[in-house]
C-alpha cells in the first residue's frame, strides 16, 4: 500500500480484496497506536509515522532476505541471489576483493551487481531491490547504516594545455585566476562539503563557473579546457585522458 498509494492497485498486487486490505491496515494502525495513511476521496498519502514505518520495514525485510541466502549457503543448500549496488570507483577498487572473499566463503551464492550513483543505491536499498551497496559517505542516508572501508584522495585536474600543468607545486592561491568546475549533487558527500568550505575560506566560491553531478562529466569539462576541478585519484587510470592530476598545498 505504501508503494502504490491506491487501495485498488495495492489489493490487486497482493491478491486480496480491497475491504480485506483496508481491514488489515486498520488493524495494524490500531496495534501500533498511530495513523499510517491519510485517506481522502481523491488520494492516499503516508503520514510521517507511516513513512518511517515503511522505510524501517523494507530495511528489515531486506536484511532477512540477505540472512536467508547466507544461511542457506552455510547449511549446504543452494542459495538464490544477493544483489549489490556500487558506485563506479568501487568496481575497480574494493569490490573485486570483496566479491572474491564472499565467493570463496559462500560458493553457492549467486550475486548480481548493479552500478549507480550513491543516491540510486540508497533508494534501491530502502526499496528492497538490493541488499547492500558501496557508496560515498553522504550527509543524508535516512535510516540506513554505513561504515568506512576505504578512503579516496582528491587531486586537481587541469587540462594538458593549461599553464598549471607545467607547475610542480600548486597552491590554492593559484586558482584565483581559474574557472572552477565542481560537483553539485542533491545529496552532498563529505568531500564535496569540504571543498565548498575551502572555496569559501579562500574566496574561490565566485570562481565556480560549472557544476555537474558525476566525475566523468567533470573531467570531460576539464579536458575541454573549460576550467579546473578536484577529482578522485582513480581518474588517473582513465584511458586517453586529456588532463593532468596535480597535488595542491592546503
């Protein structure tokens, strides 16, 4: 019901009658002592309590699915599948070693890997589509939990034709005459907030001329000579790159 927000569609989805679904929801609300849905003749909406209960329930069910698959494998029965979401850097970093360890320990578990942004992965975990994910730390992760397993170093990307590419050392003061390209995502990561604070601290905020929401777009803009930007160190392994990576003194 929380996903469909429509009694008829929700009842059809779980193959029960509409009155039966309504009675089940009323019974649950009575048991919890809170209203989960706002009902009107025109639409159905989740209350704040309903949204919190839904998010928590989805996460618990996802954990149950994951635990079931692992238990089946440990018990010698054929496990079905674990779905894992990952941001691009993890696919060439921590993910291969993680999958190798899981594969050796639980050889019967089938794994599905899907790539996406941090926001995508958080939403898919909350919706129960995937069991776990490799993401960048962000400020808003809802009711989910995360812990750090690796750290990224950020370097300054400059076009190969830029005068900065010839400098052996670069200070933040050297950027005052440059156009800056930076990330502008809906859900800020810790690194993005750090750079935003540094730009403000060193009077560089007005130098921000372009923003984007993914690393590939940022390095493409840098390669085209439109500006400079801070990017993760893994970009040094990109083929045919038209930019150089430089350390910047803080």
